[in-house]
C-alpha cells in the first residue's frame, strides 16, 4: 500500500431513529440562523422537509429557506445560495436531499465566506477554501456518498464544464433509509449503480497488488450488486435499502481509498457529457464503464481478472488471466442490462452526436487510470458508446 494519513471529520447517525438522535445532540451547535436547503419537489412531498422544519422551529431557530437545487447543480445556483447566506448571516446550513443538493451546499458553505470567486480560485489559482459555514446533511437519496467527503460536482454553464470543486465537509450526516422509500425505481437503481462505479473507480487505481482497501471494496461491490438485484424484485425491501445506503457511504468515506491512487476516468468522461447534455449521472456511467474497460483492461489484466473472480465470482479453472478479465467486463455489461440501465447513449435519449468530440477534447485525464488515454481514444470510446 502507499503511505497514508487517515482522519475523518463527519459524524454519522444511521437508522430509523437517526434524525431524533441527531437533532437532540446537534441543535445546540447550529447557532441561531439556519439555511434549510433542498431540491425541487421530493423533500416536501415525502414529508422530510416538514419534519426538519419543525425540529428547527421548535428549537427557536430562524429558518432561511433555499429550495430549487436542480439534479445537476449549477454554479449560478451556488452563487445564489452564497449571496443569500451572506445577506441572512446564516450560522449553519442543513442540506436535505440527495448528493447533488449536498454538493451544492458544500460550495455555498465555502463561497459565502470567501471574497474570491471559488471557481477561479480553485481552477486558475489552485488555491482552496479553508473557511466554511458549518453544515449538516440529511440524505434522502443514496448513491453518491456526497455526505461523506468535501468534493462537489458542479456545472459551470458559462464555460461548459462539469467538474469537481472542493468545499466543506459536513459536520454530521443523517442516514435514515426510510427517507429513500418514496423514490422511483429509476432513481434508486441509478444511484446504486453510482455506488458500484465509485468502488470500481477506486479498485482499478494504483497500486494493483492485493491490499486490504481493495479487498474491502470487493465486499462492498458484491453487497451492492446483491442488493440491487433484491430491489429489482422488491423495490421497497427495507433491508436492501439500508444496505445500499451504507454501501454508498462506504464508497466515499475514504476507507476504500486508503493507500490508493484512484482512477475515476469514467466519472471524468461522464461529467463532461453531463455538462453538454444534462444527462442522468448513473446512466451515463452505466454506458461508459464497460466500453472504457474493454479499452484499458490489457494494461491491468491481473486486476481485472481479480474483479471477475472476487466480485462476479466467475470460476477461474481452465482460463487464462486475459479470458477471466474479459469475462468480468462482460459480467458487468450483462448486469447493467439485467437491472434495466442503458448500454448506449441513444438509449439515454442523447441525440446530438457532435457533443462527443467536445467531451473528448475537454474531459479531465486522470493519473490513476491504468492506461494513459489520448483524447483520440476517448473519442473512440464515446463513439462506441453511441
């Protein structure tokens, strides 16, 4: 394993009583003025917004309402939230929603206390914020693991970039599986596939030798696959929802990344695809992963063979490492089809093929990918995804 330092700033309250336990402990730390941030509809429709609102109101907090955070949050929405937080002198931010609501709030938390433009500061000056409005997250849609780290995926429409921006860690996260029960199947399965993607993107990084982080990742991947299959049979299975919620957290709480240089090339390609098409993140990943892996597995055959044996539990007897690696990639592709996720951009409803070259020309190239990809090869990958 590579050298590492591990420390973790987020307190997690998990389970059906998580909200009650969290607020009995955390309310005193929130100050007087709390921004209650949420998405477009679901937090109010499923009753979570009202529950949190009542906790705050009963505690005498001044509530600053900030709604309408879109599925792919824009930089303009970040600036809108930061301006409101400054004007209302917000002491604490509560993000109620899925990963992208939480992502938006992480950057609001930083921008509200920073005079410089965060985008320019991070991408041009390579300086990162150090002061934040404290915040908490109430997760209503799992998959991204956004509550477990300080990264955020934000779309800057002015420059056609969807990129990772660094902001605040949440002080505490509430993971109540009951809050996910009203989500439609497409969103649940797409989010769970994002969890699987996070695990794969870490697993196929460096080092490739057998290590404890990757062996834990194999268990999380198998658990994610098993519970997605359970939900395909019974969408409201509470045990499966609980398992997937914690799988999501495990994918992004740093445990799987200890001693690793991660890959995340599939994510970088999908992010730019999202910048140009506003597509569903999990669906974009389901299309890209198998095609990308067919291009790169030759540079890490033993790792891909281990993926086949230890994640998909494909027998190795009588097979070469290359044959085993190829079977593992096809097992992933078959699973994507089995759970009803798309395998082509056409299935996703993307109509403009001219965006593919723009994506290839502008996506980030990661240091952790086992093969150094050229932009020409990324374009080939995208065209094969069509």
